[in-house]
C-alpha cells in the first residue's frame, strides 16, 4: 500500500499550480492571493491575520472573533464587535461590505441561511432567508417548448433564474432580534468604501476575466465589471455610488427600502424588461410578500457532539448529519488511511442518494425530515459500509415517513460560488451564516449597484421522471433546495465550533470533512479548513488537484471508485470556541479571521 502522511496531505496544498478553471467562481488558489487587493496594508491586524493563515496557524483571541471571505468585510465586522456590537450587528456590516468587494458571491440580490446561538437563553435558532420562486413561475420554467431541460447557462443568464431576494430581509430580521448597534451605523463601512473606492482583489479580477463574455451581455453589468470594454484589473480602484445609494435606502427605511419603492421597481423592471431574450416573471407582489422564516434547527449526534444546522429548504444539515451519523458507527481511522476515505466517501454517496430523493422545500412537499436523521435509521444504513470495497451501487433508503409517496430523484445542476461568515461576539453569541447569489455573478443582471441571483436554477429543471414527481421541482412561492450548511457544533449544550463553506453541493463534503478533521483527527480550525479535499457525491471521487490527497488515487481505484483530480474551491470559515477563540480561514480564498 502506498504510504503518505498527513504532513504530505496538508503540506502540498498550496505548493503546486492547479489546472484550468472549471466553473464561474472557481479560481486556483495562487490566483486568489491577497496581492491584488493589497490587503496587508489595510491594518496591522489584517497583516497579522494573513501571516497566520500563510503559516497555517489559527488566529487566537479572547473576547470576539469574525472569520469571513474578505479582509475589508472582516475589518467592518471587527469594528462593530470591538465597539460592543453583537454578532448579528457585525454580520450586517460584513455582509454589506461583501456585497461590494466580493459581489460575485453574495449580496443584497441573493439569499442566505443563518444559525444563531443565543448566549442569554441558550437557544439555537435558524433563519431561512432563501429566495422564493415568483408566484408566476410555472413548473416548466426551465424547459424548452418540447419539454426538454434548458442548457444550464441558457437558464442562468437573464431574468428567468431570478428568485425573490431574501438577504435584505434577513439582515433586518437578525438585527431586529439580536442587534444592539444602531441599524443605520451598520451601513457606514460599506457606504464609505463604495463611495471612497477600494482596490479590486486578485480573485475578483480573475473571475471577471473568466466570465467577461456573459457579463458583457447586459449594459449595466458590462459598464461596472468591464469599464471601457476591459475587465477590471487586480489593484484597480473601484467605486460603486449606485450601491451606496441602495444601502442608504435600506439604512433609512429598513427592509422596506428594498422590497418596496424605487429599488423594488428597478429590480422588477430589470428582470422583466432588461434581460434581453431571457426575461423573468418576478413581480412587485413577490417582493412585497417576501418573508424570512424561522425553522427548527436540525441537530445530529456525532461522537460527543451535536452537529446543528439549517434544515429544509436546505439539504445542508440533513446531508452533513447523515454522513456523520453513519460514520458514528465506526472508529475513524487516521487521515492517511484510505479506509477513512472509503468510509467518508460511501457514507456521502448514501446520504446524497437520500438527498436526491427526499429533500426539498418542506412547505411544499412532504419530507421524512426526522426519519432521515433518526440514529436508528442511520445505524442501519451504516451497516452497508461494513465491507472493504466501494459500494457497487447506492440507492436511497427508506427512512420513517408518515406519508405514502413515491418520488423520483432530483436532477438540479450545482456549480460553486457563495460565501460563509462565522462570528462570535463578546456576549458569547455565535453566528454561522452562508450567503449566496448562486452561480458566480448570479444571473449577471445588475440593478442599482448589486447583482441579482440565479437561485431558481437550484430547482430541478425536470418536474417528473419515469412518471414520478421530483420533490425539488419548480412551484410558485417555493424555495429551491440548497446545499448550504451553516453549522454550529455543540457540546453539552454549549457551542464549540462555528463553520460553513461555499461550494455548491460539495459544501456538504467540505463541511463534513472539516468536522471529522477537527473532531476525530484533532486538527485545529486552521488545519481543518486547509486540509486537502476528497469529495464524493454521486459520481467520481473528486480529489483536490495539486495536493497530497491525490496520492490516494491508486488505493481508491483498487477499492472500485472512479477517481478524478479537481479544483475544489471551498471557502471554509470557522471559529473554535473553547478556552478562548481560534479562527481559521480557507487558504483557497482571500478571507481572514480577526479577533481580540
Ligand atoms: N446555490 C447553492 C446552494 O444554495 C450554493 C452555491 C454555491 O455554494 O456555490 O446550495
């Protein structure tokens, strides 16, 4: 058996050049360094955080911490926390800055899920700020006239894919419940940066260049990202006064400044009339009716912990929970052992089979939500993992379901984009939020300084298969199934880890693997987020290209897996809460952890 060590796994992570880009928000790590943004010059704290990340060390603090995908956003959140603001306050400041400096990944035009641990009450709450399908959406939204699914980008680019944004309402709701800082003050950092200008980061510049053709299709988008016909360059100074105006509408009027009035009117006009040959049906009524939903958190026992996160319409916590719940039947071998990756890989394949069959927006389709993470069901499914080889095939199981219902497997297409924010405040509250506009640059439609999402393409393009309905089909008002997995890990009723990642449906593998690395392999948060990825969903076993984990290929192939090297661009941001705080930021992206 080929030998390699954990040192080899992590040591090679950033050492080798990676292959070509594979999706719109995928950039090789060496292109995503801080060089173009000049981040180190922002402040000594940012410089120190970047240094810690480069050296593979977590950032340590005592009172508060924020880990987020861009140093400007980290600074905005840190300033709020330093002044006694809560994690919810800091999130509003960080999210509004992210929408400016990392506009391709998340922003006002998108949606998000938030998990909150409240130190005063000890309660865990999850808020669903997912986009909704417009009331005029029809089941065949993503099919051509003969009923065949549209090509992915034919569906994405334009108005058709735009769901009712949820992020502005989520900011307002989180602040209403848990904020202490004056709402208006939270918009100041983003307004100042939008008006004063910021340096385009290396990552943003590389992504604009890779997507130039699609961005060029709409005048407002082209004007901003391709000024004078040229893609924005790294280090170039960029202002966004239109975004500053939109933020003022929100600051002065709350969520109504977005969901009604001139901003809402412009969104509707752009989707219906400004999207060329691919208009959408989003209306003023959809915006007026939008509501954040509080959902019951999903918690699954793993080792001595409870792993808690966002339930339907996200498949995140259920699928992460299924993977870990099955692994709970086994002692986990070390990270050097191919056996560990067989267990993780096949637990993941089994979980994805259930995900494809059963998971969607529970407000619209009956789901065996409790049955899917019932420890007895998972222990039974885990028996399938007892052999030494890859399972020849996997099929959905039969969780306890109080509905007699036959459904077909989902066919949604998912490419990675998105951003994750983890925050602990000085009161002991913990926030874990994954936020997205779906594909890199979303629908490519830009309104008043922000991009509109393409979240509706997270629905299955087909409604039925072999005569059976697909749970995640388009329906008016429904929320598309997500993979986002903002997570808080609890031990004896107290939070010990906040974590989450972008990455499309690979989010599930990234988060589950990082939790195994932290809980079973004793890695600190920085090691856990930097660990090379091996992800298995429903096809090949994807091994992170250019890292030591590729050395697993021969053993995995011998076990019966088909193996593929892939650029696996996660963006894990994590905070460990123990004796003090430790923050980790994914070395594949531009983010940092800041704390005090
Ligand atoms: N839209 C995806 C989801 O909600 C996230 C996209 C991504 O992470 O790139 O699952």
